[in-house]
């Protein structure tokens, strides 16, 4: 099946797709690990459900992104996740 996909779509596209799938799996593992973190429990206690995906832009189709200004109450959650991620 993969061989047929490579023939139809090309090796480059199939490799990109495989990398995208791997990134999604790693991102899910990362957020699952974060959910075990004390900071995440504090977020839940405030009645907020937080989820994130960490994806590299090298494999994904480029799209212009709209500017998103987060409210200060939400921004603090993203800061906590960024500290965890680093």
C-alpha cells in the first residue's frame, strides 16, 4: 500500500506525510505528559481545558496565519506550557 502511495504521490510527498504523522503522535505524547504536570492541574481547577499541538513548520503546508491576541487569562496558560515545553 505504501509502495503504491509512493508511486502515485511521489517519494517526497509520502515522506512529508510520514513526518507529519510522527509529529502529531509526538505532540499527543507531549500534551499527555503535560497533563501529568502540576501546572495542568491548576489550570483544570480553574475550569479551563487546555490542549496544544507542537508541530514544526517544515513538513506542513504553509498558510498565512491570522494574528491571534489572547486574553491575559488565557495567555498565562500558554506561558506555563511554553515553560514546560522548553
